[in-house]
C-alpha cells in the first residue's frame, strides 16, 4: 500500500507490541464492524500455559520440524519465552529466530534467495515483488483447502474485509494461491476530520461544522478570534502534511468528490482524483483559505512529528488524521494518544470527529486504505514438497493471531504470573514485569514476527481497551467513510513505472496552486502535462484492469 505515517501510542503495553498492532499491513494507503472480539465476547481469555497446550487450534504431528521466524526485535524475542516454548511443544517443532530489521529485511530476503537459501516464508512483499517471486518460481502454491483447514479464523477475518465468497481473489495467479493476504482492518475507515471542540465553543460555535461553508467560518474564527486565549494571533484553522498526496487536505477534496492518489469507479469508468474537475474546485477553496491565513503555512514542510506537534501545541484547530488519536488511548489500543496528552494540560479539552465535510452537492469523504493492501505471507518453494511443515506454519500463524491462549503467552506471558486483567478488563502487568526491561528479558514484550501480518483489532483491543470505553471506539470508527483505491491489489506495471514521477509532479503542482505560486487557471494545463508524463497510459491500463476484474 502507499506509505502513510501512523501514530504509535505508548503506555502500559510495550512499544513494540503496539507498533506491531498499528502496523497491521506494514505501513499503507492507506481500510467493518467494531463488535469487540467476537471470538470471545469481548473479554480476554482466562487461559494460561496449561490450557495453551490443550488448544484445539491444531494437532501435534510426530515429526519434529525446524521452523524459522524473523526476529525484528532480537533483544526481546526469546526462543525460551513462554509463548515460543508453548508453540514448540504444541507443534512439535524446533523454533529458530532469525535477526532482521525493518530497514534490512527486504535485503535479507533477496540475499537468501540469491544464494539459493530461500526463506521458509516471506512477509508482506510489495505487489511487484509478489509477481516477481511467482514468476521466478521461488515460492510455493498454498492450497486453499489447507488454509481453510488450518486457519479457519483467519479465513473468516479476511472474508469480512475482502470478499465473503472469494477472499483470495487478489492473490491468485493462474488459479493458484501464492500468498496469504494481509489487511489493515482499521485502515478502511481510519481517517477522519477532527476539530478542537473547546476552540469551537470558545469562538461561539456549538456543533461540529458539517459543510464546507461552515468549516470556512470556523477556520476563520480559529485564526482571528484567539481560541487559545493567549492574546496573540498565532493560531491557524487547518494544518496538514504534504508527505502524501492522498492525505493532504483529503476531506476538502472529498467535499468536491475528488480523491487524489487513488483509483475509483464512476459509471463504469475508472477515475483518478488528482485530474478530476472536483480537484480544481477543492484547490480553489484551499487557495482562498491559504490567502486568508486559515491554513498553517508550514503544511508544505510538515512531516509526521511536527504535524503532530502543531496539533499538540495548539497551533491549529482542525486536521485530517486517524480517529484513534482524537480519543482516549484506553478506548482502543491503550497508551497515550493526542487526546491524553492534551487532556493533561486542559481537562476541558476535547475533539470532535466526522467522516468528512459536505461540499456543494452534498458529497463528502476522506481517502482511506484499501482492505487488500498487502500480499501478506508467501512460502518458499521447498515447502511445496513438505506439506506437513507448511501446515505447521499455517497453524502457528493462526494460533498466534487468533487463539487467545497463544496470543496471550506470546505477548503478555502467563496469566496470574506475569499479568492479569484489571477492573477495567485491560492487561495489567504484575511486578516485577510491570517494568518493560524485565518483560524484554523474559521475551514477553511482544513484537514477534510469527504473529504474521494479521491484526484483528476487534480481538486485540479486548486486551487493551477499557471495557467501559470500548463503545467510544466503536462509535468513532462508525463515522469513517470507506473510500479507497479499488485497484490497489491488482498488478499495474505501467502505473508502477510512472507512479513516483506523477505523484511528485502532482504534489508540487498542488502546493503551488494552494499557495498561489501558480494560478488556478493553470489546472487544465496541469492535467494536460500529467497525461503527457504517462498519466494517459496509466489510466488506460487502470481501465483495462477494472474491466477484466470487475
């Protein structure tokens, strides 16, 4: 998926565990009901290492297999940890953890393949690498009947977000499955428009703006009416980051039914938001707002950290971002969110969120992450000749992500010894394991790659979210509008070849339009140049892909 930055939350659970939860598919453009943990009625299991060995998720084979797993956190991933030990016993396996990192992983995989030492499994290859591995014959077919036999909970999970009748349609090549699709299930409705409610009230507005006109009025007051009460004109209405085309002022573009950076369908035709007429309308609005001082002028250089700083230091009162930062951490993944940080400074502080702002024709929305945004897991060709070993890998990925027994042991340790559920239904570590260094020594600080790419947040948040606050997250998530790239999972060679050039050209042109360096009247010339740079071929290819797969 396209790279989007994600906020990591920190607090009671380990940083690496929360990072792995939020980075479900790696990082993309960035895509559901929110009934908490349907597998265990919203409560963390009462399991321990004893009943882990009695799990019904798999059957132990007589043969001892050597299974390897990538260790992204070698300082805290331990083969003798409670979780890994239980897995080795249950599946009669010798488990090896192979050190790697997010920066070196792809290189490590390619070096192993080049040397003829093909890894047993490959995590989240890019779509181009997925096809390359298939064409090179270095990966094994994964029979669907094996997946359904050994990973039933995984299959039900991806059916919810991809296709209930054919959840493997995006990873089939010539009728064969070569990958277990990964999805970032909170990405499909993750981005929302947030407003400072305390600022709205301070400037005399008693509800969240619902139309582009109401937003402009609110942003004007945020700029001119001293919402932070410091007697200075040092606040802006809206901020953003220009790091990503599909994140930059997306709600404003959505108000005019244009979504730059993604492919959508309109009346059977594939469209691209950056060249639609609605984009010109959105740029006209943004240009006016910028000229009137309503937009943070540093949006051009804002990146993840300073974008967050703008919101946390009260420099802007509205932004498009992931909904969970606007609510208490204990309502979702735990830890400290933007809400928690600001609430410490001002107990009366609060944010309001919505799925977009209505434009002149009532359209609204924000670009989201496609549900099928990663190739998930692939297996080395050698496993095609060893179905028993392949089956064990499948069972372990299922157990560690969807079975409470192993999920708990791997991420938290033994219940009653290392952790317990507090009165709010949240994991609480028992001393001395309330110290993360002690958890790392024991190997219960999370971050194991054997957890795969499969983050079912309804399940996982049953350990991190206050049971009384879970409805807040459900209600917040329900506001998101599922607008995403419908062709994200398909192979598009011409698009891959031209993507970077077209994206950079569009970003710079949009910045120039917004800031007034280029007149809005040049938009038609921009579209003409975009097509000449390969955009026309990209659109023809996209239409062909859609027609073949719709």
